[in-house]
């Protein structure tokens, strides 16, 4: 079975956003979750900027230090290292590694039956 990045990310983020529904646009879910972690931002703050701030906050909250001036690829590498997993040189693979690990190891989230460790991970959507 193939696991897709957007499937993993949506499942994990949906579990973190109160009132999330399957019909909510994914970008809206991400924006709501990132803002809940990083705090209020100006209305023009882009989703990539919110993601970058969330990555830094997550790493700091786990006791790590994000790459200074880090961009999104560096942030995803840092976050995978922070959870104790060997990072990939590919950003989407690092995202998959993070979400799979988080879904399997966070007690408040029950991964769906389709997310078994033996499933192959694909960065395609």
C-alpha cells in the first residue's frame, strides 16, 4: 500500500485542529494549526512563512535548535533529526518521515489502519 504525503499531513493536522472536518480545505487546516502554535500573525502572512515559523517553534519546544535563518528544507531536516530519525536529502521524504513517526508515537493521535509501518511511503499527492 502506498501512503501519500498529503494523506499523512492531513490526518496529523486534522487531529490537532478542534472542529476539523474532512470537507475543510487542507490549506485552511494548516493555517489554523500553524497559527495555534506560533500565535497571531498579520493577515498577509503566507502559508510557507507560517510553516517555517511552526517548524522552528516545534524544534525549540522539543529542546532543539533550528538552523539559523533556516528555510523550509532545512526546517524539515531539523525536525526529523529532532525526533531521532535519520533525515533524507529530499524534503517530501522528510515530511513523510515526520508525519509517520508522529502518527505512530503521539498518544493523542490514533493512526488510521491504512498507516501501517510496512506500507510504502510516497511523496506524491
